[in-house]
């Protein structure tokens, strides 16, 4: 209903001059809808929520725990103010209106009538109240699906457009019905390889009306249609996908929503249509997204896979299905964007542990075991900090240890321990990266190991400690700030973690450290650039600056403040505020900046393939990204990102100026 009001009456934007304080954005109607919607949902079970007075019901919703005290207080304050403004509007000429004057002089007089000395004071207060209402309202409603239109005639035969079909497409929300009709007609004429078989066109003929209806419900039907057409261009065959879509309305609805709002996620469906089955299974959608749940599924895979080929294919099936489910949960709002990183990371860790166990057993069958031999995988980067996205690779180091007086393995084809763990690491990397008929599992990056690409792929713990203590540069210690053991022998993992903590707690010269970190930041900016505003990692004032601040604080103060030593940047910054190493307000601002960047990055990685260019993204995608940041529209997000980048960069320059 509210979207129909926006479409019919043109109340889409917040303003002052000419703004309708009842029906416009942030107005009285949004407060009423906010309350009434929740009364309709919860009032059947709670008699206290069946009242007719908006302010009373806001209080009851708060008392019953459905809305926060802040929301109830701010919406109540806004409601009283907006009603007062409405009453004064209607006192002028005794006119039944809720629209503010457009003329500046009239608006100035009305501001004084409302008790403000100057128009600017009135405008500031009004925009503050409208903005608060819009924000709370957006959190409740912005994830709602778009409006569907009733189907009329849909005819795609012949070479000319059918007028009634064009009218139906227009009514369904297609902005370019001629292009839409031409696209669908091309499918029927077999212009895509995926629809050239008679069976594919037969299923498609039955599917098209319902499919277009699902596109109409996506909020951006033109984008959904174009994404589907692009997908068909990449598919060798589509009968399986068409059959799944034809047989289940819920699947079509989900598919249309994904095409309109997350074309990258749609590509996963195109490559593996069976993942849609998992996405509509309530049991699977409600399963937990933590390590124990993924470990259980990985254990079943280990137990059931009779060969390495079966294990590799099974691991890829499990990863694709679970990553798709995480994406669907995040896209639909079932999973907060800030919880997506830990979920992707937990899945990666479980698959990493299962892969290490599988290759270790297979390797032992050929080469036996090294007496006292142990190994552990250390995760760095986003794996270490639990901030993985849908496209993250794995930054890894493998450490090992053995009894040096007995270094030979005891198998039929014995190996020295150094060679043993080198080959074992190569097997592990291959298991994670090799492309089977089910695709790749993960890309693996081992450049952060001692000596980088020139160093051995596996490192003995003693050699690792010596290197980090006597040879490593500051940037390598910065990488260790996000190092975390993720798989392998538990005792060796504790030893490795203790060794890493000891390196991080070494005493350092603050002037030297600042200089080295600044030099590294300048080098990154020089080689990779820092002026692309939507590259939230590398942009000036972006995630790299925040990570460098956190890592600087760990390396400089970790010796005296153990709470600082944490792999998660947000926790480091928050601890720095508590320890008075940063001003508390600044620490809170930096934590907020990090949360904003991660939320946006999660949704960008989920929805977009390749670099993010807002000018080329569909409106539905931009809405999704803004919603992930709890903002009502992309324009507001753009402004927030710009302001946040300036804040972070200013803090970075102050901190590293000494």
C-alpha cells in the first residue's frame, strides 16, 4: 500500500518544501503502518495489541518486546511533532491538507507558526524526525517483495509485438515491454543454445507466463529478465532448470527475486540448478551456520566417500549447496550481513579440516607416518579474521613438527619428514583447488608463508618461529595479527598460537613501526590505487586503513594490553577504546565504519560479479546493498560511505602522524 502511495502521489523522497508530512517518506502514515502491521501480526495472540491509538500501541509493542525502547521513543516523538505540524497546516485557511508550502516566504511564516525562530531550525528538526521514521520503517519493510501485476495475454509467436502482450508486460512492471517481448520471442526461436532442443522449448512454453510473473515480483523485472537471458547464453542445456522452475511456484519466486537482486547468485543456479531444491527445504534453510553443524556434514562426507574422487566431488557439492544457502539467507534478511562472514568462514574451516584428514589418511597409505609427526594449518587474511565473503580465497600456512632423531616415515615408500610434509601440503592444496566435474572448492593463496613464494610450502614450527623473530619484516607481523590455527593437531595448534602471540607482543619502536606501515600503505596505493570509491578494501579511508590501524595498535601495545590481541579488527578497535589507546568516541566511530564496510562488501560480493560499478548495477541490486547497511536507498548509502571514508582517513592520518 505504501509503495502504491509513492507511485501514485509521488512521495518517494524526503524533503521540506512541498513535502506531504502524512503520506510522504518518513511521515505519519509510515508510523501508522509500522504499528498496524505488527498489530495485525501479533495482535491475534495478544489482546493488549488490539487498541486503536497509535502512541498507546507503540508503547505496548515496546513493552511486549517487539520493538526497541529507542524505536518506540523516537517514533512517538516524531508522531507527536508531525501531528502538531499537520494541525497547524490545517489551521491555515481551514484547509484539509498535509502538504507543506512550496513558496519560501510561506514556508518561513509557517516555521514561525510552529514555534521556530528561523526556517532553517524548522527544516533541521523536521528532517531529523522524518529521517528517524524512515530508518525504523525501512528496517521493517524494505525487504518486502515488489508488487505483482495480474497476468493478461502473453503471446510471443510471429515476428511482430502483440499489443495486448505489451500492455500486460507494462502492467507487470517491465519498463521496456518491447525489449522484453523480443527477448522472450528469441527463446522460442531457439536463439540461445540452451533452448534449441524441442524438449527445452516445450517446457519453456509452459513456463514463460509463470516465469515472467516471478520476474515481476522481483522488484526489477527488466533486470531479472536480462539476467536470465544472459544465463541462458552461457548454458549448454536448460531442461533441468526449466523443469525445476515449472514444478514449484516457491522456487520460481525465489529465482525471480535472485535474478532481480543478485545476478551473481543467479549464476550459481545456472551452473548447478539442483541448489534451488535446497533453498526451499525448510529444514535446510533453518539449519545452523556454525562449525559444529558443518563439521557434522563434513564427517558424513568423510565416512561415505570411498575414493578421493568421491570425496572431492562431495566436498564441492557440500560447499556449493551451503554457500548458496548462506547467500539466500543473507539476501532474504534471514541472516544479518555481519553474520554472513562467520558463516562462510565456518564452512571453509570444516571443509579444510575434512580435506586435511582425507589427504593425510590417503598419503599415509602410500608413505606411512612420521614418528611424532604433527601438522597444523594456520588461516590468515579473511579466513583468519572470520570475514570471508562469497568469493573469498583461503590464505594458508602449513606448520609441522617431528622427532628430529627419527625423521623418516615408516611406510612402503618412506620419505624424510621435510619432504613428507611438503608433499602432503601440495596434496592438500590440490584437493582444495583442483577443478573436478563439480568445479573448484576454493582458490588458495600461500604467499604469506615465510619467505613468500620463494619459501617452502610447509614450514617446521621451529624454523617459523626463528624466521618471524629474526628475519620477518613488519608487514609480515601485520599479517600475523589475523593468524589463527584452523585445522590439524590440537597440541601443535596451541604451540603455534602461543608462538604467534609471542611475536605480536615483542617490543617495538613506535616511530619505526609507524614509518614502515605508512610506507607499506603508500606502496599499496601506488601499485593498486586508492581512489576507486566503491573498492571498500583499497580506497582511501577504507578497510585497509582500518586494518592497518588495528594491526598497528596490536604490534605497538599488545605487550602491555593483552585484550588488544585479536584477529577481528572490530574487537581490536573496541578494545583500544576501552584501554584509552583511542578516544572512546573515535573507537566507536571506527567500529561503526568497519561494520558498514563489511555489510556492504558482503552484499556486493553476493550480488555482483567483478568490480562494483553502481552506474551499471540494476536498481534491485542497489536496493539490496543499501538495505544490507540498514539504509533506505542507495543515495543515502553513497553519502554515508563518503562521509565514513573521510572520517577513517582523517583518523588514520592523525594516528600515524604520531
